[in-house]
C-alpha cells in the first residue's frame, strides 16, 4: 500500500476542528446559542495547553466532557484554542481548551457529532494502541449523556456545565473518521 506523505487524515481532522472553531466563534460574537443548539465537548485534560483548576484535574485526570448551553460566560476563541467560563456544582471555573485536545463534539439538537483521534504524546510514543479503548470510552460517555437511563444504570453521570433538565434525548450514530480510511 502506498504511503500517504500528504497525511490526508490529519488534514481532514484539522478541517473538522475548523468547524468547531467557526461555530464557537459565532457563539462568542453573539453571546448566545441560536435555537435549541447546545454542545457536548469532550477533551483530554492532560493535553498540552489545557488549563483547568486543580479540583477539576483531580476529578477528571484523563478526559472531561463539558456542556455549553445556557450558563456560560467569557467565551473567547482564537485560532488554536477557546476559553470559557462554566459553573461546576455552583462554583465558577475558567477553562482553556486547545482545539487539538478535543476528542468529541456533539450537538444533540441536530444530531451532529464529530469524533477525533487525539492521543497524548506519551501514549503515541510508547507503542501502545489505546485508540479503540478511548473511542469506546468516548462513545459510552456520550451515550450516557443523551440517554438518562444509561447514566442511572451505570451510576456514572458526567460533570457538565449545566443542570440536567430531565428531557430524554434521542441517541446519535457515531461516525468516526476511521470508517472512511482504508484498512491495511
């Protein structure tokens, strides 16, 4: 099989991260989310450039999912990252998240989802293959967020920037970039 010297996989992921950048930039400019749109954003807490409080870091040592919906403030978007203020258990927190740290983006109002192959440098360099486990964990986290019964059954509930409204959301089909790649 010929080697991809252009690295279309990386270019495609960068382009899709540009979608998130554009959406968040528009929300930052207007100060609100249009219609019923809201976002679940999952990111690696150990990724370079991520800045979260020590409390959140201890609670979420590997990855964290936030909800951007009604209660957020000071959303700032640059070419490489976004900053946002959210409340966790009635405590205000400022988060800084580089787009390269994002593992998943989901807007349940229109059933739109993006999933990324984001691996920390250490994991990429040690030769271990954690991608399948990480993908499974991300899909499970999103499923628990959109299916309250799954959250209750597992006893796991992700920390979000919003209070749960109790509405039942329909699940989404996860489309991974891997599904479009040729298998070796």
